[in-house]
C-alpha cells in the first residue's frame, strides 16, 4: 500500500496572512487580509499541512515580549478557527538581525525541522511570503516553489527590481498563491 506524500505550505505571518503593523505586539492589532481564511481553508482541504515561519526581531530588540507574541498568535488562531483553519506549528525566530539565530529567515532550518517532525516532502511543498528573504528561505530548503505576494512589503520588492530566485513566482495575494499552488500540485 502506498502512503500519501505529506506536503505543506509554509507562510510568513506579517504582510502575508495579516496586515503589516510595525512590530505588532497586541492581539487587538491583528487584522486578517480578507482572503486569508478562505485561501488557507482551500489549501488544507487539498491536503496541505500549514505552518507559519516568522522572524520576530521585535522580541530581540526589546520592543515586545515573547508572551506578547504568543498572545498575537492565539488571536490569529481564534480568527482562523472561524474559517475551519489551524496551523500545525508556528515557528518563530525571536532574535534581532545582528544576533546569531538558527532559524531566522532566509535560513531554511525551520522548514527542515518541520520536515523531520512531520515527515514532509519539501520538494512537494511551498513557501509564501512578502519579502525576498521568504522566497530565499523556500529556495534554501528545496521547496517546489516560493511565492512572493504583493501584499505587505511584496510590492516594494517588485518596485525595487530585486532579482527573485528562479524557483519563485510573484502573485497579487494569498488567493492567487492558493490558486497557483493548487494548480501546480495537481
């Protein structure tokens, strides 16, 4: 008997799933993009495991605490439950950019951790984010494709003319990302 391949979609948090707030630290500041819940639900229903991979340098910089971040994640989880969506895990790097970090994107370490813990096939998985370091993280981990959404900082990346890795695509938003993933994954 053949076992089903476990595939995943790894998602950045700020600017990808929720409206970008400079160093978001309070649950009442969490605002989902309108297409977040429905798009994630479609991916989950198609059999994708869902993970957040987020750099949270505001903790390392002293702008907010680890508990503040967890409160934001609880609120995000509550909001997505209304759409029947939940994440298998939220991976976060709390270090400031100048501090050593095993998981800070573009490091692929958190994707490798998820692969090992959940038995995922990264070559059949996807990374979605609004920054160049998000798509580089996916490339560094060997995902099938990395998608840059134009929400959050994505439009700025495009305007700046930053070269994107060959294994990446640009999409308007999470709806287009889900459409492309579902079409590509067949």
